[in-house]
C-alpha cells in the first residue's frame, strides 16, 4: 500500500515538473522570437473603452495595460501611446477602443472637439475642420481596411463621353470618350466608419456617371456598403468631395506616413465643368 502511494506521489511530482518545463520552454521561445525583433512598449485596452473617456480616467479605472510588442506589428500611419503622462492625460479617446486594441496617438482628441449624437455616438471633429460623409462600396473603401484614425487619399473616376453605368459589383464604360482617374484629395483623416441605417451591410449605390450625369439610387444590392466620415480642412475641398460623392465614382487609397500623393487640379477643373448644371 505504501509502495503504491509512493508511486502515485512520484508520478504526480513528475507531472508537475513536466508542466513547469513546458511553460518555461514556451516562455523562452516567445522571448527568443521577440529578441530577434525590435520591441516597443505600448498602451493597450484591457477592457472596452468608450469614446470620450480621458486617458486619466481610463488609467484610473484600470482600462489600460502596458504591453511589449514587436515594432513591426504596429501601424505605420500613427505612433502608439506609450504611457499616460501629464502632457496627454487630459486627452480623450475619440472612438470606441476594443479590448486588446493598441492605443494610437491619432485615436486621441482634445476635450470639447467631439460632436455627440442623440444615441451617444461621438465624432472627433478637429477644431476648424468640416465633417463630410461619403457613401462607399466596400471595394472602394479598401475592402473595409479604412478605419477611424486612418489617413486616405480620395480618387475619382470620370468620363469625357457618355456615361458609366455602375453598381457596387460592376462598371460598364461608355462606347466612346476618355475615362480618367485622378486624386481629388491628397490626404484627409477618417473620423468614423459606420453601416448605413437599415442597410445591414447591403448597398444601395447604383446609377450612372459621366458628362452631365448624376447618381441615382436603386434597390439594395447584395454587397457591403459603409458611410465614411472625413475631417476636411477647407470649404473648397469639402465642395469637391460632395461633388464627387453626388456625381462621381470615388475610391479611397489607404496611406501611411511615407505615402506621396498630390491633387490633380486639371482633373478637378474638368470635373467641375462637366457637372455644371
């Protein structure tokens, strides 16, 4: 009996030693993997953080944790928040941050710059900017990779002859004339990305564009669609984006810090002339 008890005890001890050894090996493997890359200390959400929460409040409520991650895994469009300091603790989070998400600097806004909707949704509109919303098919929205805080270029496609018949799934070019795509906004910030009310991801964007043509809505199509709200610095640029949304075929290009884009003013002039009533 004593011999059997000793055997069971020894087996249990060996099992514990085995588990500890496996855990130690896994930790060493993780350390080796990170050691081969440049690591960066960042702040991440330990729980969901509502829009409008200040960094001071998020830290006090234990909604933030510090993590070490490979620098290569971080977004190139904006640096990450590394700590809560006296200089940034008053800033507020501009849109809901999900659990585990790394907090980026472009997710923060100054107090008083957030526009609140009746349902509690918050829009981080920078002081002096104009918010413009564009209804986009998912493919024109970089397949959904455009997110709040992203920086994008806005392209437009126009025709010099006839009309382009289009939906969110197909485009039919005219039989004659020249079709051109050019940049109408070189770099603007995305404030929010939402699904149109009642659409459940379906698309209603369909119609014709071309010389003298204006978009017309049809019945919902079976493809995704989103409403993307941009922070536009000037009235002139807001007017161009509204024109493109109403009578053009807009497409977004996702930018990083090193992306180089420039506005085609000749194209914009021809676009404005073509769509003059």
